[in-house]
C-alpha cells in the first residue's frame, strides 16, 4: 500500500497531465513554474493575428487543476483566486477537476461564477476560502464534462467575452464595438430553451439594429463637428444638406430609426431561460440535460446526412437513463409513409416520425446548395421542438414548471 504523500503526488501529476492534453485541443497552453493566483496553466485562444504587444492584447485564461480521489475528499480554493475584493467573479478563471482512473475517469469544469455559486465560503480571520465536498461534486452532473468540445466552447466563450469587456476601455476614443453572437452570458448560451441558441441569436440581432442607429448618429455628429471647424458658410450648408438634413423633420427636430428592443419578448425569453437553468441545477441535471440535447442534435443530423435524403419519412428514436438523463442513444431510420403513426414518448424512451419535406422546406436556394448538414442546421427547430417539449415534461413536471418556480 503506497504512502498517502505518494498517492497525492500521483493524483496531482495525473490531473495536470489530463488538463494539459484537454486544453491543448483548443488553446495555446503556457505553464507556470510557481502556482501564483491559482494558475496551474495560462491559456490563450489561437489568434495568429494578435500578440502581447498589441494595444488590445488577447486575454489569457487562468486554469487551476485539481484531482479528487473519492467522496471523502474536498476541494478548497482561496477566494482571491476566484473574485476581486468586491466579489466580482473573474471571467477568465476556470477550475478543472479530475477523478478516477482508466475507464472510471470523470472530469468537471467550473467557471469562477460556478464556484461562487456552488462552493461554500469559510473565513479564518482575514483569509477566506471556497470549498466543496467530494460527495456533492461526484453526485451532481451540473458541471460534469460529457463532451470535451462543449467544455472547450465554454472556456473559449469566456475568453471572447473577456476581450469584449476589456475593449470597452477604449470607448472614449471610439464608440465602435465589434459585435459577435458569442458576447452573451454563458448560461444563456446553453441549449435548454425551446430552440437552441434563440436568446443568443435574438440578442445579437437586436444589438445589430442598435448599432446601425449608432452609425447614423455618429455620421451626423461627425458632420456637425466638421461644420464647426469650417470657415466657409457655403461648404457648411452643403455638408448640412448632404448629411444632416435627411434626419431633420418638419418640426425642426432630429430623429433616428429606433427599431431595436421594441418589446420585452427577448427579456421574457432570457428570464425563462435562466429559470430553467436554475431549476436544472437544483435537480443536479444541468450537465446531463445539455449533453442529452446536444447528443440528440448531433445524432439526428449525422444520421439524416448518412441517409442522404431530403424527402420521405424518418423514425427518430431516443433512449437514455430516465433518472439521470445519461447514456443517450439516438437512431434514425427511413420508414414508409408513417403519417398515421403517433409519436411515442415516456421518460427514457422517445420516438418520433418526421416528414423530411417539412424539415427542409425545399426552396430554390437549397436546390443549389446540396449540403444536407447545413440545411438541417437551419431547420433544427422543426426537429427539436417535440422532443425537447416532451423531455421538459418528464424533467420539470410540466412545460411551465421551470419558469413558474
């Protein structure tokens, strides 16, 4: 039987080896010789056009790595690793936890926000720590890594948003903000709503509308500033007529298009989305729910692509553990005309019949774009709605239960 100190060293080495291999799938990984501010690894997005001498250098991610042996083990971090003095979580900090060996390996990913929410704070004088028990960690699926790609997406999204927030420092010199659909709270990017990515897409579209208005206002402000610097009234009037006058109404008031955030629909959608995420966390099902939905999406797309058809009927069968939502299996088969066969859905086993013509809605544009996978991505709502609606009934008890809590 090996000594405890030797076991601890072996576990630490295993965790760091797993972490480095995992992170190198997506990022450039920098290793620190000393654990300062919780950084076992510093990571950078693979941006070949950026370097650290740029005026706006790329933000680095900070990754702490832990190995947990069993439920009796706990994880503890200094609070200063995770948030600033005001309690604001560091966007770029992540904790990777590994457990088990060989075929029994498990891994978990926590952002600083996750740690602030799920860990318990303990104070010893001026020093505060955040801790979580091994039992709580290993019995929950909320932060479990089911898909490496999804976990790496979460980290990359955080770094994209970190760069976005840092760029605001320069708004005093330019009000231009480069928009990206990924500039959104990570919880709102999770596929737990009625249609994957709908909040992200809608928010991005509204900001694009607002930015167009801002460009119009900047054009007018620039023309006004130019007029103030001119010495010839003829030139000034010409600039007024060519740029400013189109925004001036009969009442001599200036107006701009304001076709953005016109109603509260996106707010209601975001609130409902957050409520569902919170309820899934309470049930310790967030990770497995997200993995099941993503497995469904990927499985359906891959199988329909393999069939190579855009018309006819298909049978989609989904099976999974009814209690944990884990071990999903998705099969898709071509079937004869099945319009009269009703869908079959119970917890752990859902079967649907879909007419491909209704999914693809074949148009002139798609006739010349033979990529079935891309066409399916645009029509996912048609394929997902019934499956996720039934799944929500099984998980929440009713379609509105999550939002009502």
